[in-house]
């Protein structure tokens, strides 16, 4: 019996697409280029950053002292600095809301889409990735972009530093001595493995994800200073961005996801590299790794510089087809 080519009515709420949908994954290791503040709580005039406690179950490391290998006693838990995936998600969503269009209007205003008031339109480049909710109209659909990772590799705890009050506050209270306050900061050069996962997106839909991911790098953090960079290391060549991009129907590649228990940057890079080049049960050291069934690409992985080039290509497509192409009446 021949299969019907007529699209079935959508029961998921997601409208049928005329182009192929794929899953997309972004794996990256970020590096703090200066001290960073990610607000969590306030305790006795100290602004605290968010940390996590990690149970220590990995075997203790061997350390060599004076030529003799000594087993270091394992700690029961590790406390590490943390870039919360929800905070990263918020920054990326705001990148799209505040994206400048060719007519001088912000993208969020163009689609009447913001936070928490979303437009809940499936053609909206913000809602199609992040999801939407309009309770008064009984409209909702789940976002197809999820975020993970963010636990620092090095177990370096935040430092408390003193800050004075903002000058604008001081000027309104003349004659009153400013009350200094203290704030915790994640120290520079901490490494944060992070991951973005996209479910059933077309390539035009994924362009907004690529645009937001790249733009958010310089804007992560609360207050000032802000910004991280893509850490670099040896993948195929030296000083390549530690970045992997997957587009797939079948998950054939080993996921370069690092254990939050890992504390050594060199060991973490080795694990990231080994997983990057292990696809479909064998090692393939190439900048583009692809597997097909007939003419259909079912798994494609871009590595290092080529992964960055591919994300930039998607970002450029978003700029050309969304930011520089505004429909009449919007």
C-alpha cells in the first residue's frame, strides 16, 4: 500500500515544514576573560554568585612528588563556580528581542514579542526557538532550544571584592557617606563547558539560535564587567576554538560533554577532543565528519574553526533573511 504524501494534521502543535528538519547541538568550552558576576543571593551586604556542589565519585588522581606516585585522598564534594544555563538562555533570548532590524525597529518590537509577553507566533524567529505562552488566549508551545552545562572545570572558588556605591546614587545623597558593598566574582580564566540542543528545527529556524549564541558571548554576566570567549586548544590544529556543531537525524557522534567532577583543564581538553572525533564507533579526525543514507545526510559534525565558520554562516543568513528583510505591515 502506497504511503500518502499529504501531510497529516499537526497533533504536536508544530506546523508542517516544506524543508527537512534536523536536530542541532552546539558543544563549546568558554573562558572567562576577566572577573565575572552571576548574581544569586545577598548575605550581610555581600552579593553572592551562584555555585554548585558536585559529589566526588571519580577515582582520586595520582600526583607525583619527588619521583614517587602518591594517591591524593578524595574529597567527598567539590564546590565550583557556575554559569547557570537559565541565565545563558535569558541572555540569548534578549539578544534576539533587542536585535536591530533594517527599519530601525528592534526585532522584538517588530513581532510584538518580549519577556514575559510573547507573541506566540510560529513564524516569529524568537518564539520558534524559545517557545511561547499566552494564557489569556490559551496558546502555548514548547521551546525547541535547551541549554546545559556551565559547571567550571577548575575548582576555584569566587573571590569577594569591595565596590563603592554608584556615583548617581552618591550625588542624590549629598552629605551622606557612601556605603561600600562587597560582591563575589568568578575569577578570570575559569573554563565553562556549555551545550545548546535544538529539537526538530529547519536550517532557517536554527539561524536565530546561531546568531544568539555568538552574540551572547560578549554579554554574559550581571552588571559589569561582562563577556567570555571561546576557549582555544588543539583539535586538528593548535589554537582552534573548542567548539563542535552537530546537525543530525541519527545521533551517531559521541557527545563531547565533560564530567563536572573533572578539575584538570588538560585532562578535560583531552576528553573533549577524544569525544569530538569519535563518530559511529570509530575515530575520524576531520574538520567535517559526515554520514549519509543514500543521498540523505543523517549526521554532520563540524569541528573547531569549521564549526565557527558554520555558525557564522547561519548567523549571516539570519541577518540577511530576518534583520535585513522586514515584511510589509510588521
